[in-house]
């Protein structure tokens, strides 16, 4: 003979687990649809080597840990897909790392002259 309390407890447990799974899937759907990424490009003429790329990557990731960066070292260009920081914050992070970024796309094509220290060629030299 099955205890009535046990049967009710099992039904309540199943309902609770189903509700938790539904709430979790609802949260994931909302998170995925509300994420926004902003593509920001900078011309960084004093970026000349792999060490420069590493330094800029660390500076940007400190500002936006989820950012995706693409570098064109020959063209001295960095494209940043940001989700937590805006262009001004990323530009400032790159400046603080010792480089002179100039935004090259969008409505704000330039932030004017840079206040980063002048570099002479490779940062390693």
C-alpha cells in the first residue's frame, strides 16, 4: 500500500522540478535575446608587434572581459566587439596602456588628437 503523503510529495517534487527547468529556459532565452554587441574600430599607428597586441588585448579585457578583438597588425587596426564598454572607455583603456588610438568608424569617426605618450616604433625596442 502506498502512503498518500508520499504520493503527494512525489507529485509536488515533480511539479517543482518542472517549474525550475521552465524558469531556467525562460531566463536563458531572455539573456540571449537582450545581449548587444557593439563593433568599434581603432587605428593604432604605434601598435607594431605581437607584444603591442598582447598589451592592448589585456587593457581592453580589463575594461570589457567579454570583448572579442581582431587585429590587423600591418594596417595598425584593431576591431573590438564590445558588450560591456563603449568606445570612449575602450579608447581610454588603450591610451592608459600607452598607445594612441583613433576611432575610425561610425558617427564618431575621430576622437581628436591622442594624449598617449609618443612611441618610436616597436614597444620592445
